[in-house]
C-alpha cells in the first residue's frame, strides 16, 4: 500500500546521491528520446494528414531517419559570421536547451515507487513553488533565442529575436493567469500536490443545489485549460505562432546564421520545450500520472507501481499530437493578428474568468453567509458594465483625401499638385511642351508649340 501513496513535499530531499543521479539521467534521456521520436512523429503525422507516405526509407517506418539527420547535421561545417559576438553566439543555443530541460525536473512522472529497496517518488524534486519554476524556465528559454538573434550580427536573426521577446511577454501573461485558476482550486503551487488534488471529484453548492464535478481541472477550469494551451503554443514558437522563424519573411529567423551542432541545439530546445509544456499541461489540468476515470473504475491498481508512467506518457503524446495537428492545419498568423489575439482576446477573457472563479469560490465559503449573494450580484453588475463600456472593435471610417489634406497641421510638407502638372524649369533652353492635366485622355492633348527660348 505504501507504493500507491501520493508523494508529499516531505518525501523529497532524502534520496541518496546515486538515486538522484539516476533520476536526473532518466529525465535527460526522456527529453532526448522524446525529441528524436517527436521529430519522427511530427513528420509521419503531417505526411498522413497531407496524404503522402512520409518517412519510410531509413529503418522500419522511417524510425532511423531522425538519427541519420542528426548525424548529417553534426558533420556539417560550423560557420561563424564575421560580425557575430562569438561568445554569446556560442552559448545562446545552450541557454535555450538547459532551460527547457530544467523544467522537466519538477514534473511528477508517477507516485511513490521502490527503486533498489528505496521508496522514492517518480520525480526529481518538488518545491512549494514548482509551477513558478516551470514558468520561469519557459521565460528564460527565450533569452537563448533573443541572444542568438542579437549575437548573429545580421538583420533577419535580430528581427526574429525581437519577435520572440514580444511573443514571450504577450503570452506569458495569459499563461500565468491561467495557472492562477489552478492555484485557487488546488490551494498549492507544488506539482505533486496539484496532481493529488485532482484524485477525486468536487461538490459545488450553488443556490441550494449540490453539483458533482470531475476532478480534472481541464473540465473544471475549461477556459483556463484552453487559454493555457494556446499560450504554450505561442511560448514554444510552434505553428501557427512560429513568427520568430517565419521562413517566408525572415529566411529562418533567429537561426539563420546557425549551422551544424548549434542549429541542432536550437531544434532540440524547441522539441524539448514542446514536450515539457505538454507534460506541464498534463500535470496541471489532466490529472498528471493518474489514469482516466474509465480505467480506475474496473482496475483498482491502475494508479500504483510503475503503471502511472504509461498513463502519463500517453497524455503527453496526445498533447504533442495536438501541437502537430495545429501545424498541419492552420496557416501562420500575421504578426498584428497574433498580438491582437494575445492582448485583446485571451487576456480579457482570462481576467473575467478569474474574477468569476473568485466570486464562485467566495460564494462556496459558509462563513460569508448572506454576503455571498451581495458578492455575486456585484460581480454580475461589474461584468455587465464591463461589457457595455468595452471599446468597440469597429474601425473608424477612412477619411477622404480632401479631409486628410484639411486635417494636416500647419507647417507640414507641401503636397505636390494632384493633376501631375510639372512646371517647366526656368533654366531650360528648349521647346517646352504644353501639357494637359494627367486625368485627360491621351488623345485630347494639345499640340507642341515652339517658343523662343
């Protein structure tokens, strides 16, 4: 029965050094293996959706193609631009990889298990603010992209780095607000405790009626789950939000000047970040390593031993499939559309949802008494006022050309004549054509008249 228990914060920090080393190596191998298989999986799925064979030459089902591409990339010439900052150019890819790998250290892969006689959780470590560590690693990984674009000494990489920084700022806010809803229900920021809080359903008392809801926060907090997933797609620079490396605009964005192993490190960081964010989504909203309800109803031991590793891996693969599905389905957004989605759609919806959840949580507190109805009423009035006072999305009608000319401030640069009539030069010693206005047909122009110079 001990190995079926949920780990607590007190269960961490007591492992011997060799067991910690085994966990670290296992998590690193998990990230590398998911990267190799993720590239193969993405190419196979996109090919299937595009009705073409895909990888099928190197190894069974093309499984060795990714390994062959990695070896080919490693032996390519490593080019360093002459204008690059050599130190920053060298270390920028490693920053992105290290930050992506570090976020996997606080992801719970399973419950308490026995490893060589030691009872330990299937997690490298956990802290009371583990979710904040994931958000910090996600934000710090952008430094590798920004530094790589700046250190390249080229225009396109610099534009890609600037795009990535603006992208991180825009979508980190929505991602953080989505996680606030999880904190409010779970009452903790520890990843292992958030998984434990989704073990059973919840009862909500609304207007005297009791409503039973499932334990997964993806259902209880559906708006937060949807916004969080959209935000992590933007954070990881995945299509349709892959604007920092838009090949139709910036050649390859921040990776334009990179080659050989440094280029592979950037690719590695992208796929590890995708897997890490999928694992974080499964932990925060999909019950973590716990088996879905249909399995636990007829199998009591589904959440004990090493079986939770299987359930967790299946959830991560399904979320990675959604990443690939989005890439194969949706076209790339324009940059103004992408910024508008983050600031004018996701952020307001998230704020309203957090306020709604706070009002509902206060109304469930028995100590508030009749005051909860006042709180709910005030909240509804605030929502109505917000909807009425929210600025309209309609564009102002375009001014006519005459109105634009009249509205110009005094001292503006003079506007050339609209009839395109060019006055003759006073220094010209030749016959000058008497021109008609440009809006008159070509056949109605006047004849040339010779004049004395």
